[in-house]
C-alpha cells in the first residue's frame, strides 16, 4: 500500500496507479453521495496519434509520460440495475487498454463483520450495515488492464484528503474481478 505523499498527494509509481489517483481526485472534486462512474482507460500516446483532436480537447500534452493512461468517463450507469448485472453487459473494443470504476459503499471493520446476523437478505443486510455505529463511508476506485494488471484507491469519507488515500492492487478484489471480466471474450 502507498500512503507516502508529496504536497499532500500519494506518489504514483506506475501509469495505472496514476490513472486511478487521477480518477479518485476527479471523483473527490465532485463530492460525496454520487452514483458509480465508469471510465475507459486508453493509451495516451496512441490517443494522441489516432485522435489528435480529442487529445487536444482533453488537454493531453505531447510530453506525457511513456505508457501513460488517459481515463475517459463513460455514460452514466443505468439506475435501478445492479452493478454486477451492468458490468456483465460490457464488452470493450480493442482500442481500450483497461477500465476503471469509482463507487461509494459502506464498510464495516472486521470485528463488526463478525457480528452480522446470518438470516439477512441483501436489503436487510444493507439496512443493518447502514445503522451500524462503526460503519465507514468509502469511495473505491478500481482499475484493471487487459493484461491483468490491477490497482485500487480507497478514500474514507472521515479522512477525505489526498494524503489519506490508500492504494494497492488487492484492496477491492471482487470489484477488480468483475471489471476484468469485461475484457473476457
């Protein structure tokens, strides 16, 4: 996990981490209580070559780092559709290097998870977690590439600063698996 910072923001060691943190920063600027957002990740150099007008519109400089990824927000996710059902409908064209999703959820610490009643359906479980005094609101940004690379950023609402964003490939494995499945044929 990375939590080392310069000027308040975590250091980003590779292009995928930089893309995840860029999306996290964008989502942070929009504020909390927002719907999930889906992003295509495209190779920045390829985008500049193949779509120079779009690259200019996005403000991409010629000197951007080699291997850089540019996140491009997709249309709003359909309301009333479960996230896993929606992701199962996605198939990306070959020009897309990866994808990312940012979503807000309630989390419980491990000790509290052990106290979850066994007899709850999904709706009752969600209500139980929402009432729990130890719940934490989190924003998770998860990205995957076609080659299987993964990265995540997790931001607690209670510690909503760039220097408190946790990053790591294995922070949200279930969501990473669901995103990776959008590249399977």
